[in-house]
């Protein structure tokens, strides 16, 4: 019997291997194209925390007496208050109860959390409602036209 040509017997197997390789690669690429966006959605990107310990919260004359302003301090909000007497005070604007953003109420002259009706006095101390701790207080300095707020050392 004649010996079969080795090229003819390998040709269908070689073609099948290439087809399997291409199909397997296509399936893997499809799975990766579905998983990558899902993982990017589930795992949030790292947010660069501000390394600055101070920020310009407002310009001089921007706040009237007995008013407040929310400003960005790093990745969290801060609140700058100008009292009735014209003194500046600054605190973290994150409620110590459930991390809601607090606001200044000029009618009561208090810092108020609307989430659960918690109140703080102008010293940042919790005086009613569910907040368990006082607000973090910041230093305030007027430097020329800028009102600079900094973390306490």
C-alpha cells in the first residue's frame, strides 16, 4: 500500500487548530470587553486627595454679616460663616451623624443639618438632634482680599 502524503493528512488538522484558536481568542476578547467596563464601574477610580492644608474659601466682602457659604476643602465640603458681629468662623460641612452637608441658618444663627434636624452652635458644638460629635473647626485668616481657611495643627 502506498504511504499517504504527510502534507495531505496534516492540512485538515492544521486548519481546524487555526479555527479553534481564532474562535477561542474571539470568545476571550468578547468576555474581556464585557468584564472590563463592568469592573471599571464597580471599582471607582482613586481620587487624589488635596495635599494642601489651606484653601481660599472666599473673597473679602463676599459674605455679608450673619451669612454662610459652602466651599470645597480637599474632597469634602467646608462651611464659612460670617457672624452678626463680622467675625469669620469655618468648620467641616460634613454632619457627624450621617455625613450630610450642613448649612448656616441666619434666622436661628445656627449650623443646621437638614437630614435629621441636627443643630450646632457657632462654636461647632452639637446642641440638638442626633449628631454625636462637634464639627471639625478650621482656622480662618484674612490675607489681603482672600479669606484663607486651614486645618488646625
